[in-house]
């Protein structure tokens, strides 16, 4: 049986608001329609399937074969970061496992509460060179802090989708604006046609 491939693995605490945001982001990514211009480059109409574990992991020394398989099969890792994330040894193990396999360049962070220094794992905040020197770095991140996170999700999801689609955030946002303009034009034209059909003069 062929192994399911995922465009992303979402790692999060099963506590509010982390779990609520993780679920919303899961849906936002899977249902996102790739703009036509980018679709021609990637051949993708949708980003792909997303893995989000919906059960609390049991207390064990190992991640478990299902989780490891999902991580191995995921192109990107999305960490839903809050102070609670740092308290979860499971979340940190998922992150460490993925980074060992695929590197930090495939890790995306979503800040949902707190500040970067209190919510981002150290492996995302710092890089280590061969001499053992530690340098602070800024991870690729989206900001969904605050009670208006649902409103922010519209734009912030593009920060995550851009690297996943191999384009810049600015290009993806520009494509979204163009698509919105076309939709408005189409709706307006449909209204005019309907009005004409009703004999409105």
C-alpha cells in the first residue's frame, strides 16, 4: 500500500487556543486554491494533504511509528508556538525528529501567544555552526496572536503557503489581490446581466 504524502505536519498542544488555531489552519491550507499563475509553475491546484494528530500522544519514550511515518512523509513542519508548546516534550520531540531528517529550512512557526523568546523552541531561535558558536536567527513565522486571529488568518496563511509553493509572500499576496478583483468584476457583471434580463432600465 502506497504511503500517504503530506504537504505539512502540524505540531501543536491539545489546549486552547492552540488546538483551535491548528484545526483552522489545517482547513485553510487544504482548501486553498492555488492561483492560476502559480498553478502553472507547480502543477498543483491545492497545496496537498495536511497531517494533524487529533489525539493526545501516550506517555512513552518514543514518538510512535505512526507519528514518525507521518513526519517522514511530510514536506513541511508547522509548529503552533506558544508558551504551552515549550512545555510539551512530545511537540519538541516531533520538531527535533523532523529537523534531524529534513533540516530547519523546512520548519515554519506560527506564533499564537506570548513573545518569540517565550514561545519559540531554542532550536528555531538559534543556529549552531561547526565550531559550536550559537547565532540567533529569525524563523519563518506567521503571527496569529490576539482575539482577532481569525481575521489575521486570511493574510498570515499566505506567509506559510508561500514557501510551500516556492514563491515569495509578496507574489502570493499580489496574486490573491488580482483574484479578488476578478471575482468582484465577475459578480458585478453577473448582476448587470441579471438586471438586464429582468428588463430593468
